[in-house]
């Protein structure tokens, strides 16, 4: 019996593949989640051979319901390579013609007024869970430091140095770590959150932000709380297009810094590598993404980018 609930004829191979990836240091839940979907598809459709027909049929079915994130194609392709390397020479490796295309994202560009209203509502959040005192601190970190949602969720108590005014983001995306300074105001917000958690939950919690059961907060709960605060602030939601979400605090952090540099006449091209490192990007090209994939940003700050084209090179993404 495998520990992941696989039920198809590929159950053993799937479990072995996951353990192999885990031993290599890749133990993300996304890979397991999509492989479970593949396993369920094979069981439901009586697929017994890891051939082109089986793999491409699942990919086609998955494309019909997937959003803009398509990293799952690399999971099924890598699984084929693993099976071949382990004796199944007939295993199909997904063709490059199925290579995941980029589906451009259009971040929701938060306004200063929306942010002020959001945090005013956050301190009044009425809930019996730790989010009552954690909400302001959680979203303050995203807003002030540009952290990813998962980075804030996984932040350990020992990685938050309030006297030293910094936090350590360990083994984040791409297995990159970084130390980020925080202001005295942010440190005060985090200290108040920590005091409330210690007095209510106790000093033994592992993660800085925790659920009422003592476990790390989930991504789904973060989204629920964000929406509850947004609605509690009386903020409208667009009838169409991109809607606000927690990750937009990270986008705002990038945009606000770029806007400030441009307004101050600072060489943005020279500053972007620092912003890239601060945000944990693998390359500076990932940081250029914030400029080139957001028409809303260009519309809102077009007066700042006029004549600055040489600072913003065209960047292509596969």
C-alpha cells in the first residue's frame, strides 16, 4: 500500500517516483497533487500502459480545465524519463510540442486607498481563530517585504528576529535563501502578533503564523481571510478581469519600488538586480516581468516611463 492513495496500475511507480524526487530535495505538494489527478484518470479510464495515447489523453483533458499555471506538464514529462531510466524503455516522454505555454498574468494593481482600507478592516477582523490577531501581521509582511504567500506561511518563529529587525527566508522557491530587513513599524506589528500567539497558543508553536490547531496556515485559508477582510472593508470587486488576491501585495511591492525610483530619477536598470535578489527571483529577467506583463501598471505610471525605454529591455519568456 503506497502512502499517497494511488489506485491505478501505476501506483507503485508513482510512489517510487515521488520518493526519488523527495530524496533529491524536491518534495513540493503540487507534483503529488497533479500525479494523483493522473492516477485517478488512469484508474477511471482503465489505462494500463504509460504510452503516448495515455499520457496525451490526460494532458488534453487537463488542459480543458487548467488555469494559467501549467508546470504540471513538466511533472508528467519527468515521470516518463524516470520510468525509462528504471527499466520501462517503452514509457512515453511527453513531446516538447506540449511544452507549457506562458499564459500572461494581469496582476490586480492595488491602490493606496485600497491598501489603507484593507489594513483598517484587518485590525477589526471578527473571528475566533488566530487570524483575529495574525491578519494584520501576515499581510503586512507581504505588503512591506514583497514576500510570496508560501514564504509567509512557512516562516518559522526562529526565523523572525525582532530585536535584530530582520527575517530569514530559508529554502524558498528554487531553493534560494535570503535575509530581509524590516522596519521598526513592521517589527512592532510582528511583536504584537507574537505576544498574542504566545499568550493564547503557547510558546511551543513552530511557525510564526499558525492555525487554531497549531499547524501552519494553509494557502486556502489565506485566500479566505483576504477576501473576508476585503469585503469587510467595503471594497468593490471588478466585474471582469483580474480580481484582487493576496499575491497582489507582492506585485505592489515591486511596482511601488520601481515607481519610486523612476520618480526620483534613479537608474532603474541598475536597481533591478537588487530588487530581484530581495524578492528571491532566480534572474533579473523575472523581475522585468512586473513591467512588461502588466498593462495596468504601464497605464497607471506611463508618465514615469516616457523616455525611459532604454531602461526596460524587451524580455521573452518560453
